[in-house]
C-alpha cells in the first residue's frame, strides 16, 4: 500500500521557472532564456553579439580602421553583453528593445 501512496502522492518538486526575453536589434530578433530575467537578457544579448559581430558596419564618413587597440579590447571584456549590444547598435544606428516573455 505504501507504494501506491507514493505513486499517487509522490514528492513534487517545483518546476524551475524559465524566463524568455525577445531582443530586437534593427530588424533582427534574438530569443534568450534563463532562470532569471537578467540571465535571459544576457543570453539574448550573447546571441545578438555573435550575429552582429559577423555583419559589416555600414560606411558613413571615413572612420578609423576596425582594428581595436589592446586597451579597447580589455575594456570590452569588462562590459556586459547587454552594454556591447547597445554600443554596436548605436554605431549602426539600429534600435534596440528587450521584451520579457514569461
């Protein structure tokens, strides 16, 4: 009888809540997921960075070369993915929007 009680009234662990965030950069959309809203935002930003870094920056006026100095690369390493997405979008004149989907 105890086995039927266990089956019927078994231990129920709460299902971990997963947050989803939709990040829009220009016309591109990226979906991030995580156990917190912030983790989902970072996941979406990481996906966006991977895609945006592979796209060429549109040319306006003559700009400095794309080669980054060692100091700039170190500075970028200290920034969050979210900050880097905003910086890249600003350089490309693209709108950025985060929307949390629970």
